[in-house]
C-alpha cells in the first residue's frame, strides 16, 4: 500500500471508472461524469491523494478550494476500499485536516447521500458534524446530508 499526493488525471479516472457501488451512487446522484470529474480534480486547487493497493489506485480523497477559507471534501473508492480505508482515514486526519487548517481556512464540508449510511458514519468518525439535511438534493431527487468541520 502506498499514498501519492498530487495525483494525476489517469489515476483519478481509474478510481472513478472502477468505483465501488457507494461511490458510484454519489457520482450518479450529482450527475458527475468520471472523465470530466477526473480532469477537474487533477487540476483543482486543494489537497488531494490517491491510495494504492496491490499497485493499483484504490481510493481518492481530497479537498478542493471553493472560495477563500472554504474547502469541499470528496472521496471515491474502488472495491479495494476495504483494504485501504485505514490508510485513507490516516491521510484525512494527518494530512488533509492539518494542511487545510494551516492555510487559515475555517471550513471543510462534504455531502453524503442518505443511501450511503457508511459514508455518514465515516465522516462522523473523522470528526465532521452533521450540519443540515438536504432533501431532494441529488439529480434524481436523492436526499443528502452536509457534514462540516469548522476549523
């Protein structure tokens, strides 16, 4: 297992195109095209990482700057997520939260869809607070929740 910062578009695209069902649900609810999303994430300002398992990209986690002081967090995984979730958790805690805080930012937020309760539990485990329910937030009316870290 290895962690790569500043991932390239092909690595991100591999994860998105081979996403586990929970990640696919999130992308579908936001009507995100994997190729366009990979290109955006590769070039967006923020802190981004890919975790490898068995020499293949297994998970993407990162935050993208939305405007001064505010970052949006997102993550996606392949079925190998089960093998890397502990490493992804460490990256989130030790690298991302620390790096964003050091920029002077005051907020990171993430959207989790109600059909993905494991995502919501994991965000709470990372210290995010449930801030608001977002009824009918998804492209097809899926309900979501916003989780936030106030730094």
